[in-house]
C-alpha cells in the first residue's frame, strides 16, 4: 500500500516454451504519469537486453522539481497571475446535474461511463488539416468542439452558454531555467480552470461547417492563449502560496474535466512491446474515491491499421447527472469535431489570430481577417 511506501508490483506470466510471456507492471499514480511510461518501458527493455550497460542520465530529479516549484510559487511574476485566475473562476457555471457533487455519494462506484470512437478519416483531418490551416494545436480544436457541445446543450435549456473546464496537462513546463525533465519519472500532472465562450454564433452555420465555425475556433484559441505556461501557475498559487491560496481556495471547482492523452502509436515488432490486450486494462481506482467532476472525458488518439482513431472515455456522476444529458454532450462533441473537419476543407477556412502575430501590437481579429481576405482576393488566383 502507498502508506507503507509500496508503489510498484511486477508479475511475470510464463506462457510456456516457445511462447512470449507477459510482464505485468503495476505502479501507483503517485510515482508515474503517462509520460513516465514512455521513459520506463524503453529503459526496462535496454536493461534486459544489455545487462550492465548504464542507462541515460536523469537531468532534474522529481525532488528537485518539487523544491523548485515552491520557489516559483513565491515569485512576483507568478503572483501577478492572480487576477487572471480570479476572473476565470468568477461568475459561476450553470449546473450540469441536479445538484452539486457529494463526496460521500458521488464516487467511482456510482459513476456511469460511455466510450465513443471517431472514424479514422475524421480523426486524420483533426490531427493534420484543421490545426494546420488555423495555426492551432490539437487541444485548441478539441476544446472548441467541447465548448460548442456544452453551449448547444445549454442553449436548449435557456442557460448561459459559456463553460468552465478543468483542463489537465502533462505539467512538464519550462518555467525554471536549466531544468531538464526529459527523463524524469514521476507524477507531474497539472490541472487548471479555463472559461470557454463560443459567443453569439449562427448555430445553423456552425453545424453546417460554415464560416461561423471557423470564427468560434479562433475565439476559443485566443481564450486558451491567455493562459501562461499551460496553466501551471494556478496550481502553484492555489496550493503552494499561502496568500494566493486564501483567495483561490474557496472557489467552486469546474464541473467538467478534460484530458487529452496524446497519440498512442502501434507497438513495433520485437520482444519488448505493449501486449495487444494492454489497452483494454483500465487503471485501478478505489471505488470509494470521490469523483473530481460531475462530467469528464479522457481522450486519446490510437493508431490503428485503418488509420488513427480518436477514442473518448466519458464518465459522470450517475446519481447527479442524467445519463441522456451526459450522452447528449458527449455525442455533441463528436458532432462538432466532424463539423470542424468538414469546415477545414473549405477554401476560405483557417487564418491567423492575434497570438500568432505577437510582434504586431494591438492588431485585432477583424483587422487580421480583413488583411487575409484582401491578400487572398488579390493574390489567391496566382497562388
């Protein structure tokens, strides 16, 4: 048990002569995260195949990183983020369920789940064409679709349409000079709130993949770009700085959680590869653990023989959130992603946003769009 410092278990399953066995590794989340596995597994393979050969050195240890974070939280530049985090968390968020979460009732044991997969052709567009034409990251695309799904669901209920999201990240941010976490194993994960607002949009045009959809993506992209260092400052201020924690500590947590785990490549042939059945083995969680969110999604891209597929694992508080409501938001997310993929094929899709042109101060989105339209009109035919 973790209380005894027991964090790792390894079991060898011998399949008999001439058959590949299985090494089952179980590590507590306190000592490992998704990025850590990409360090551990190659190291294990090297240690097995080349006994005695030294492994590559580790730059910054997790202990050093933890101490540096305490120093970072006390910096004036980091404390200057406090008004931003107050602004994001002010204003509340309409309930996704019938009541607030109750840690005694809304636990892993009472959660409900839904798994959805996006077709390979759509996923490919989301990974390549959409980010390319909008000069965006995959998270910009995924979160735009999520904001649209929640906004449309709330629109049908006559509620405000912005949404407060708890955004999970890998946490290995370059916030301290000289730090090297490329080969450090540990739990670095960060979470931070972000408020996404799709604004007043033409919903018919949005679902048809028209120009209004592109404008929403640009707006959400800029809302995400307001967050410095991928949000690591929120955790530093709310947990490691006493004065800031007093300001941020009592605010309601976002009801909606989002985590994109990245792309899971197909295992390469060889003695050391992930077992095919490993993706079906879910991480074990204490059934009595309180749920962190009323509704949450963990997404990843899995490389398959027919192409990449976006896989979404939804979970929600089954005693507080109605199943049809959770499913409506989940399926609305995929609907919005399909619309974004279709929109990116339009000749007028894409463009820059103010964060792409930081050297030009005071340039607004309307001015950028106007310049791009004039440039395309004058030079587009000559490409």
